[in-house]
C-alpha cells in the first residue's frame, strides 16, 4: 500500500511539474506545423496531440492547389476567400467600433503582426495603425501588442491564428482599437491570465479563438470571464460534438460554425450548419437561467450563436510568418474565424450603446447571455435549420429554434442595433471604464 501511495504522489508531482514547466515556456508544444490536407483539401493547423491543460486553436486552411509529388499550395501571392467589403455588406453594421477596444488573446508570438495587419489593411483599403508609415492621422486606429507574461517564442500555427484574429476583428470594426495580448504559452493558465490582463486594460470585448476539452473542476475558472465591464467571446471548436471549454462557461458568448455562401455584393445565397461546429451539452456547467425554456437539459448548452467557419467558404488572411514553408495570403476557416468577428460586432454595438447613453454589454450576472437570448427569433439573428455536426441524433442536427450546432443562429443586418435595444434588465449598468 505504501508503494502505491508513493507512486500516486510521484504522478501528482510530475503533473504539477509539467504544468509549471509549461507555464514557464520550457516545454515544447506539439502540432505547431499541423498536418497535410484531408480528402477535401483542408489542412488542420493545430491537430495535436495536446497535453493536459494545453489549449488548441480551431483553425483550418483551404488548399489552393495540389500536384502529385509536390507540397500542397496553401498560400498565394494574391488574396482569395471572403473580403472585408463582402463581410461588411453582409453584416450591414451601423458603426465602425470607434471608442471601443477589442482585446485578442492568443498564445505565443507573431513577430511581424503589425506590419502584416497594415499589409492586409492596405490591400482592402482599411485604416492603418496610428503612427505607422502610411497611416492617415485622421483615419487610423490604435494597435497595441502586450506580452505581460514575458516575451513568448514564435509558434507558426499560432502566428497564423493571431493574423486571422487581428485582421478580421479590424475588418468588421475598422476604427476600434485592438489590444493583442500574447500569453507566454498555450496552457489554459497562461491564456486565462492573458484574459485577466485584457480586462484590467479596459477592453470592451475579449476575443478568444482557443479551448480545451472539458474537465472536472473547470467551474473554478469561470470567474475569469464574469466581468462587470466587458464580454468574453469564445470559439466553440472544430470537431463537432462535444465542444470546448471555456466556450461552455455560462459567462461567455460561445460561437459555433456554419457554411455561409455569399454573393460578391455580400448577399446571402444560403447558410447551413457546418459539420465541424463545436457544440453539445456540458458535463459540469449548470444550465444558466438565460437557457431556461430554450432546452430541457440540466447543464449548459453551446454554442450560443454561429458564424461562417467552413474553410471552403473561408476568409482572406495575410501572414508573413511561414507556415509549412509558405507565407502570403491564406484562406482560413474554423470557429476561430467567428470569435473575433462576433467580438467586433459587440464592439460596434457598444459604440452605438455609448452614443445612446447606455452602458457596455457585460457579463454581470450573465448579462451578456441574457442580452443575446432575448434576441431569439428576431431579425438580427438568422435561425439555421439544416446540417449536422456528428452522429448523435437530434442533438447533432440544426433545427428550428435553438440547437446545439448553431445556437440561436447567425448574424444578419440589424444585429448591432438589436444589441443596443436590449432591455436594461438584460444588461445591468456597467462599471465605469478604468
């Protein structure tokens, strides 16, 4: 019996040591270069394996071309995929995010992120970062990169994630400030520490395109996003049912995935649930009050809302950090794409709320969840009623009303105004910005 106790003690100490080493950035992260394309020509940027407590980022690439005996072409010299103009026309937002700050939380470092962001902006005639060489002082936006845990090393897969997140938050809310917070590594401890930092800096919304499998004591970490002056937005995962934590945290807005077909002018041609959309029923988080009457399960359901995630209908992203030996323009999908763009929608809504004398959307007593669920069935959200994300019967099929594949649905023109109009009971007055 004594030897068994000693062995258990050794295992516990080893696990604690691994967590400590990971937090210090001394353990290499697997899966940094991803794998080859699947039969549909899609490359998973972060396939794993992943250690306990290590987050992954749900990011997929569309292959441009494949030739026998040659590496698949995943980057090109010219952009393809959806453009900011198409998405802006599709969303029809009434503001540009002025006066708001979108925080982007990611792991590791992107050494040339501001230059790449400006390259993206120049390509699509968006404002440049204030103080950069080509910026118009009267039409620029503030960009800050913070490394509060110390300088991280470069991880090429996470660098591509960072490029997607900052470029597409900017594309949807072009005058919002962007605060990129780089955690030192991809441990959930480091990433949630970066969330804490973003909240302390006064960000109005915090975008997170990462997550991990649910675990027994996850509820102890929920408080990181129970914020009185901001909202956390999380991607729900790219592996269908079940989804990822912290998307299951009832204090956050969880974003699932769809396949969205748009015309060149941004008109919606069709939208169905995407097979990879993370969703399902939590194993530990109780059902929040805002889901009472929405579903009958006793625990939290995700996602809350959805957004285009299919890499076949992906977004143009510029990244100069070579991934699998290639750099330039990528076509990127995954629920990673939805988190920063929904965060930008929230930033625009907060801009309009401020203009009308209302407080920010926030997470006090699940206020952000109350606000979003009060919009069920309204014109700002399109109910997605077809498609599935796995072989688990009705739980894995989109249907009329709320479902565990696409949530309440995808944004449509008027979503920002709808989030302004939510009742004061749904959104308590926010604390003054620090």
